[in-house]
């Protein structure tokens, strides 16, 4: 759902609605009907969301993106992918970010 919401520039509203539904309201986000209601709240079309969730739409692409992320070392939330070559998990100090930026600047200069 988050992928599809991103196509409509509604990714953040959907993420917010999912978190509110699950953590604040105790809604079962494994239920397709509940997910369709949440999508509607985020500004997505309920019927389109239902059709997508009840199909195999984009499943291969999503599996490939998941495999690519795991191969890069993504196993925590949040994880930041920098320049498609660094997977930086969790909260990091300014020094870590400075080192990553410096490394990228060196690569660009070469």
C-alpha cells in the first residue's frame, strides 16, 4: 500500500494513518477491509485499494525491491540508503554522517 500511495504523492498520509490505526486505535492492519478504510482516510480510493490488495499487482517488483534492500543490509527501521551504496541503520551521530559525506565527496572528486 505504501508503494501505491507513493505513486499518488500520499505516502506520508498513509503511513500516518497506518500508525494511528494500529498504535492508537488497535485496528487489525492485517484485515483488507481495515486497510481499505485506512487508505480512504489517507486520501486514496477505497475501491482501487481493494482491487490492488486482492490481486498480485506489483508483487514481483516489490519482492525485487525488498531483496535489493536486504542485500544492501537493510534490517532495521529506519535505515537510510545514501547514494545507493551506503545502508545507514538507525540513529547516527553527526560524526558518522560527516564521514559518509566525506567519503562520497572523495568518490565524486576521483
